[in-house]
């Protein structure tokens, strides 16, 4: 492949990485982050240079998500398996939002991992809706339970009156 083809492909990749609504990142085979798109910079407030490395991203996760994310990412790095996880990332304004993180390795002809390509998709509204639905379901279950208890008391009361 000529350098013109490589440059063209790199330009295409950057165009696509900036076009899609996800945070886009690339790591080397060991998980060292080498690239982040502009959306990452806009969301986190960190430059690509400040974001490079293998640990910085995990420091931006919600404390409750860090260990699980580290274990899942470590498993994918060790096995080459598809990486997928839901976690909360800290934004530059100090708030957390839910993201779906996914990554696939790019494999060479010998079967070795050359790079990992990943995205983080904002799923915050879906998670909030899910939490509201779960809360509404729990409220409904409680109401049904109380109504069943009331009905049971009424049945017992009727049985007592009939048995008198």
C-alpha cells in the first residue's frame, strides 16, 4: 500500500471518527491509549496528550464502576474477546453520564492483535428511563401486594361473618 493510500485511509478514519456521535479511542495491543477523537476532548476536557496511557481513562470513571471496568478490559486484553461494558464517565463539568463502551481488536495475518478500536456511546437517557421504569414497576408491585393483603383481610372477614 502506498503512503498516499495510507494517508487517505487515515483521513477517512479521522473524518468518520469525528462524524459519529461516539467518543472514539484507539489503544496498542497492551491497552495503552494512543488516540481519542474531538468528542472525547469536548466531553472530558482533557487533550489527547493528557489522555494517553493505560490508566487515565479509568480515573474518569465513577468510583463504583472502576474495578469492574478494569477487570473487564483486562479480560479482553488478555483474550482478544470483544469488550463491552456500561459505565459512568466524568465530564468536564463534574457530572457523570452513562456510556456503553465497546471495542474490537484489529488482528494481523499471524493472528496477533495490532490495535484496539473502541467507542463510548452515551446511553444516559436510556439508563434514566430504565431506572424510572424499574422504580415504577417496584411501586406497582407494592400496590398489588397491599391490595392483595386488603382482599385477603376482606375474605377472612367474610368467612368469619359467614361462620358465625
